[in-house]
């Protein structure tokens, strides 16, 4: 099997659903993980290639003292101005896409790839990269609690983030496979193992 023939599965889900946890479990089974959020953090760290266009588009106040993206200021900006969100995505998405393509072209020992993309269903560019889709799902109340604990955000802010994303019901309609992450790690691992076996057969 060549690199290009390997199955590519798009993994998505709302904020706090547990995408990273599920991706890490697939990695334990040998899957190659390509994470768009990890790529985005690299692009927006000090010296990252996205910093200059972001500075030019938004101004110095959106770059912190270390030279990295000021995530708090940018989050507030894209919430307040939908146009700002589109501008930021126009800068980041082509760069993320190019990096993901480059990683997919690399030779690796994994039997298949898991592409972690929060905006998988919203962006046709990313959707076209995968043959199957997998959604990590959990109740909204659990999403909110997880993000509040993880990121130190208040409930109102988390609800605004969730409201800005594709509705849960809409994601469920698009997903080929669904993992429920509302129970124990043991239960989660069992679902991942079952899908791992399924992907191996593909």
C-alpha cells in the first residue's frame, strides 16, 4: 500500500468533546495523527509564518510580548466581529491545509491516518482530504464543564464558543462514525478499539 492509498479519517467534534483524548487513543493503536490545532499553534507561535500576516491584518495589539499570537485578544475580536473571523481563517486555513498535505505525503508506518479538524464539516477543503468521518460526541453540559475546567473560561464565554460552532445535531448528520465520550475512559477505549479494527479492514 502506498502513502496516498492509506485511509484518511477526519476526526471532529465540538469544543470539549474529547477530540484530543480520542486521537491519543488511536495513536496508541498505531494510527498516524495529523492535528490541525497542533499545526495552527505552530503557525502562530513566535516566529511562526502566520504571525506577520496576522500583524498586518489586525495590528500589533494581537501579538503578545513574546511575538506569538495573543489568543485572548483574538478570541474577543472574532467574537465581536464576524468579518475578523473570516480574515483570520483566510490567513490560517490555507497554511494549515498545506501543512496537513505535507504530513500526509510523508512515509510512515501507520496503517491509516486520523486528521483532527474541528471545522471538518464547515470547510470543504478539509472535508475533501478524508474518506471517512468520525465525530466525538457528548452532551453540551459536559462540554461546558470540561472547557471551563481546562481553559479557565466562564460559562458565558464557553456557551458563546459553542454557539459559534456547527450545531451538534448538524455534525451528527454528517458523521460516518460517532464515538460517545460521556462515560469512562474504559468505555471510550473500547469504542476506539472497535473503530480501529474497522479502519484496518478498509
